[in-house]
């Protein structure tokens, strides 16, 4: 009996091949098998013009995937932890007409920044995918559509602007700064801490990192000269290319990038506050050669006000 069964199966198979037909798949089996199709992100690259995704599609089913199309899109925020799909999505490149069982292919998709720039409702950290195609053969009964979220926690784009981008790579944050031609001019890695970035004036970029409230460190990058400043802790004032900060019990005025070009110390009996810079209540450049300071003095924390002459013109920024 076993031989007869084998012969019958062989004849059936030969008939299917001869007629060019494939066995029909039950609807329930289609649903089960498409759950075995996997999509996984392998890289996210932030470009000046948009987001570039690289991901792999694996056919874990026992059937051929035919004439499929893969899309990548960004979700629309509808509230806290609530999202909806976005009709504006990008078709993946590198796809194949047929994907065999067990086969894995690499795909890429690009989303222009116009799709999310200046739109707080678009969440660039939670992209979604959608696959449409046929299982085993092109037949309406075998047609499927599946989708889901892409896990980009190791690569999540955090913030993108005209002149910089920050991405999260596992436990690190990578800052990239671009010039006006959208070429990379500066890269820096920040372990565990996301930097805050802003442009001041004359292409000077301020980069700050919180050390836990209320402390932070700050440094500056000159986009024109590609210069990097010293690191300052809790500075009190930044005005043009001058910075005012407290160090070793002294109030210091310095050039942002070059102490040799300008440096001045102001020594007073500043009060022993928990954070040294808190002894300085207010500081402001008043005229070309004058600095107004309000500070706490001595152990009694007496409030003092005075104008201090500085060594050269500062030129107040407006």
C-alpha cells in the first residue's frame, strides 16, 4: 500500500507541474504562514535630506512570496502612546519578484525630510512597514497584506534640524553637524546622555549636556572655522564670543575659543553656595568696557551689586 500511495502522489505532482498549477492554500493556512514573514531594521542613517532605512525581509513561511511590495512610513501621533498610520510612505528598493521559503533579502527605503520636518505630529522614532503580495501563486485567495512597527530602539532618530542631527545608537547619542552645503563638518559621541543643540550667532553652535539638575556642561563649535571650545560648567553668560563663568571661586570672562586673545578674572568673596555659579545672581555686559554683576557675598550671603571694568570692548550681541 505504501508504494501505491507514493505512486499516486508522484502522479499528482506531475500533473500539477504539467498544468502549471500550484496546490490551493486554505485561507486559515495563509493567515498562519504570513505570520512567519519577518522584517527587521539593520540601520538608520540620518541624511541632510531625510531618513535612510536599511532592513531585511525574511520569508519564514513554507511558500513562495510573489509580486510583493514593501513600504516604510512614519506614524502620526494621536495622543500619549497612541498612533495612526500615515498614507505618505516610501516604497522599498532592492525587492525581488519572487522570494523563496527561507530566503532573506536586504531592502532600503528613503523618507524625505519634507515628510516630517516642522511637523510635531509625525514621530520619526516609530516607523512602520507594510507588505502586500501573494503567497505561493498570484491568486486573489492567496493575496495578503501585513504590517507592523519597526524596532529602531538601537538606531532611533531623536532630532533633526537644518544644520544638525542626533541619532541614538544603543546607549549612545551621536551628534552630526552639517555646513550650508549639507556636508558633515563635525561628529561627536555622547555616552548615555542626549546633547541639547542650538545655534547662537555667526555660525556658533552651543552644545550642552545635563549632568543632573541643576548642573550641565557646555561647549561650542564654530561652523566656519571648525573650532571646538573648552568645556564650561554652568556658564552664567554667553555674549558674542565672550563667556562668563565661575571657576575655582573666581568669576571669569574669556573668549569662547581662545583664552590668549581675551581672559580676565574677577575675585570677590563669593558665598559658598552648593553650586558655585549660584553665587552669581545676575551678570550682563552694559557697555563696551563694563560688566554688571549681582552676587552673594560671604557666609551671610549678602547681596552685592557693582559694575566691573573689563579690559577690552565686548560688543553686545543683539
